[in-house]
């Protein structure tokens, strides 16, 4: 994997490590673009905490900010970094699957 893709995957994993950020992403995935205020009304998280989480999610590239009505910023889910992280995990899985198959074959012969 390219170093820049590894950096993207790392940012995604850091972002997903927090349950509040996962809840925000799930809400954006199911409800579509929303402001921090909208998200605070739907989730048991303060608006200030949501704003901080959205900043980290934005740095990781998982959400994009877009101007809305009356200077309100709406956040939209952006899935490209998630696909990079999925590719990283798939590569790890392939490596493990091959090693486990070799081990299984070896143990079956013994």
C-alpha cells in the first residue's frame, strides 16, 4: 500500500475509534447532510462536542463541509477515505488467509 494511503487509513481508524464519531457518521449516512445543530437534536451529544468531532472527521476526509442557508454549515458524508481503509483491511485479510491456509494444510498432514 502506498504511504499516502496508509496515512489515510490511519486517520480513518483514529476517527472510527470513538463511538460518538461513529454515531455521527451513522446519522449522516442514514439521514443525509446535516448541521451540527441538527445532529445535536438527533444524538445524545452536545452541539459543542459534535462540532469538535466534525472537525476531526473533516480532517480525516470522512465528512465535507458545505455552505447552507443563513451561514449554516452542513456536513455531508464522504466515503473515499473509508474505501482506502477497507482496501488496507482487505490486504491484511488476504495475507492472513494465505498464512492460515498454509498452517491448516500443515496441521492436516500431521
